[in-house]
């Protein structure tokens, strides 16, 4: 009996030990699973944080790029509006100066019918030209194509033609050229044309058709100079209709001329002289070699 009981006791102890071993194994397995899950959670969390940071950085970079693009577009729009305003000012001031000067010569109607007819013809041609230029400039505002039409005067509208227009308005103009003329880029040619045009319009506006003008164009190895000097005539000053005091000019024409010269790396100075007024411009030029 004792031997049988001892055997049963040993079997129970052995069975308990086996059961305990299985429990330890299961606990180790659970610990391993939990540890693996913890590692996975940490790894996923780190990856998620990095992804969010990357997305945040990408969004910030995209926002900065959009803001820079918007700022660039706004600057381009402002520059284009300023360019259009400047061109409108040049076209209108030039055309009105000629038309007014010709209209003031209406006294020729009775004494010189031929001169009157020439004056009326000049007024009509100048008006039609101004209308064409104005429509062309305003057409840019409605043009959605990437390449808007150019604002520069036609290539054959040279200085001699401009001088001839103002001579017909009564101005006495001498044109002097020194040096060897060179082919100019379109921007430089446009700037010279507009500076000469604005200068002559100002002479006609402020000094009248009795003024004399000397236009000197000097060519050098790396730049071209343009000087418009006026004298004589009657200096006209705008006055306040209520007080009679002189009104200061806004100077938009001179500012526009200066901007045209400076944007090309040149310079422009304008101011009174002992006998009148002078505009001096200098614009560099460079002949691009064909590749």
C-alpha cells in the first residue's frame, strides 16, 4: 500500500511540474508577443511622426512656393500696368501736343488756305495714329495669350520722322548726329524714340510752337547719347483757377523717361538752362554676336 501511495505521489508531482512548465512556456510566449507588439507600436509611431513632419514640411514648402509665385505675379501685373500707363501717357501727350499746335494755327484759314489744309491734314493723321496706338495698347489688357503685342513704335518710326512731325507743328528743330550709328536692340530703340517724343511734346506744351530745338545724337563705342535742348518761345505755366498761383507739375513725363533709361542701365537728366530746357540721356548698347 505504502509503495502504491508513494508512486501516486510521484506521479502527481511530475504532472504538476509538467503543468508548471507549460505555464512558464505560455507566459514567455505572451511576454514575447507583448514585446513584439510594443516594438511594432513604437516603430509605427515613429514612422507616423516622421510622415507627419514630412507632410508638414512639404505643405509649408508648397505654401511658400505658392506665396512666392503669387508675389511674383502681382509684381509682374503692377509692372505691366505701369508700362501701359507710361505708354498711354506718351502716346496721348505726343498726339495732343501736335493737334493743339495745329488747331491754334486756325488763323491760316483766311490768309493761307494751303497752310490751313496742311494743318487739318496733320490733325487728322495724328488723331488717327493716336486712336490706333490707344486701341493697340488697350488691347493688351484683354489679350489672354502668353505673348502680348509689343508696345514699342514701329521700327521705321525713326527720329527723322518724329522731327518732321513736330516741324509741321511750328517748332524749329535742328538734328545733329555724330559718330557711326549702330543697330540697336528694340528696347533701346524704343527708349530713345519715347524720350525724344516726350521731350518735343514738352517743348510744344510749355514753350509753344515758336521755340527752337536742337537734337543731338552721339554714338560711341559702347553707348549712345541723346540731348534735346530747347530755347525761346513763351514759357507757359499752369495756374490755379481760384488763386492764380502757379501749379506744380507732376513730372510724370520726366520720371517715365528716367525709368526708361535706367532700366537699360543708362541715365537721364532733365532741367532748365539759361535760355530754356534740356534733356540729356545716355543708353548703353551691345551688338550680340550671332551664334
